[in-house]
């Protein structure tokens, strides 16, 4: 399945879907531009999760939503339920799917409720039937999966790293291999892949954007430099953002890369050991660690990203770690926001493109500023499985007063 689907996430396919992501970004910012306020106080967790919902609805399911304007639309409510990690039972079930998946299958434990599964299954099935009947072609994930089922998808021979950014993970040669058996995609397969795309991308990307908005709010010097790059890019593309213009924003990439370093939303990566291995002790008080074949291993991504041995002053938000001079010195296995190897995050390009697009539109019109309810320094909640702020992400969108080159 990975081999079949990985070509759908290449840079050329991201360019194909960029118009839909940009459309959602413009819709988001227009919602706030219509408000007759110079300073709009916003709880970013709720607000940005609605944006993430609309992007995935548009790009993965072929459904246009406006979750800021229509706050109780059915797609958003179902998506919220599908990605709800609150509560003891949900947390236990989620961990069980990672640690004892075979037992979960034997006991017929479902990750999603019947209501959620039925909603998304019916949605995708009706969508596919309508497209096939009326020969509708749309630049989204369902179309790419239908194309994969019909003709297969091919990997490009070369994809420049700068197209997506430093944090992008490259697809391994194993996943690209033509020798790997290509699966036949059923409607249920397409539904499952669209839903896992939602499940994987809804909370993680909105969390990244929440932490990034907080860091920009409390680091005005970083935000000021990024706004300058946004303004220069906006002028260069004559007011209409393009995929190429966004991909060329070097400081934007540095800022997003640092947000992923300081706040990796996937705090750990799970892998299965393929052969026996011993981790030898480094100090006299340590003992060797013996790993057995098929043993489950959790790699502590957050621990690596905050280790002062690899990242001086790790609690400082410093995009210069990823400038042209410094980024070549980074050990790739100390920076794992999207994992590594054949099981890395297939959607890294999409997550980066979505995040950069939204912040381009926000900073073109607003500054992100602290407000009275902003928690400084930010503290993480201990009551929920996924990483979020203890008291929410409260920030202000301050309408920018733009000055032209003549100072007017």
C-alpha cells in the first residue's frame, strides 16, 4: 500500500493540490478581515483545527467546508470525534493499537466509532460514484487514489529538496521499488487511506501551527523578519501566491523547521527491531541494553530535539539553526519531526505546504501578538495524550498598517 500511494505525496502532486490549500488559506484570512476590529483575540487550538479540517476536507475528501463560518458543520464534528484523544479509555485504546495491534484485531477493538466510520465510508463512496458517473476531475487526494487504482502512479526521477523544505523526509528506495507488489485499491481502501490522512494530519498539523503561532507571538524579532519576507514575496508574485514563490521562502522554512525542532508534535516514533542488537554502555554506571528481533522500540523524538549535546540552548526558539551555514552540520538522526527510513511520515510535504501557506496569508495582513490570556512561558497539558498547551493558545491578530516604499 505504501508503494502504491507514495507517488501521491511527491512535490509534483503537492503542486497539483496547492490551489485547494491556497483557497482554504484565503477563506481563513477573509473570515478575520471581515471583522471590524484592529485586535482580534483568538484561541488558536480551536481556530487552527478548523482550518486543518477544511484543508483535509477539500484536498482529501473533495468536500468544501467553512468551519469558521459554519461552526457545527457535520464534517468538522465527525472529524473532531475521530481525532478526540481525551479520556482514559481513548488513551488506553490508542496506546494498545501501537503496542499490541494483533490482540486489538483478535478482540475486534475499533479505533473509530461506528458512527464516524459509517459517515466517512458513505461520504467517499458517494463521492467516487459521482465522479465516475459525471467524469469529474478534481485536484485532490480521492482523484489521485482513483488514478492509482486505474493506471497506477509513478515516482518522479528526481525531486529537489528545496521544493518542500529542510524538514521534508525523502521516500526510501524500498517504497519506490518497482519490484514491490502493487495492491488493487477498492472503495474501502480509498476510504481508509483518506481517513488515515485525516487522522494523521488533522491534529498534528493544527498542533504545529498552534506552537508556531505562539513562538511568533513571543518572538517579535523573528516575526518581523518573516513578515518582511512575506511582503517581498507578495510583491514579487503580484498579490497572488504561487507554489514556486512559497517554496522559495528561505526564512519561512527556517522558522517552520525550528518550530518542528522545539515542538515535535510526534513526540516519539515507534519501530520494530529487525535483528538482535546490543546498545553498549557509554559510562561505568550503565548496563548494556539487549534488543531482540521483533521487539517494539520507541524513539524519543522530543528528547533528541531538546538534547543540549546536539542543540545548544535547546529551549530557545532560534531559526538560525537552519540557515544555509548551520543546517548542513545537523546530524539527521537528531532531527526527526517526520521520522526516518521506510516508515517515515508519507505526508511531510503536505504538512509543510499547508503550514507555510496559512502563515503567509496571516502575516500578509496581521501581526500575531500576546494578549492577557497568553501563557508565557507556555506549559504543556498533562491531561491529554497529544501535546497541547495547558491553558490553550490564546493570542491576538493585530491588523497591520501597511506602509508603501514612499512611507505612506
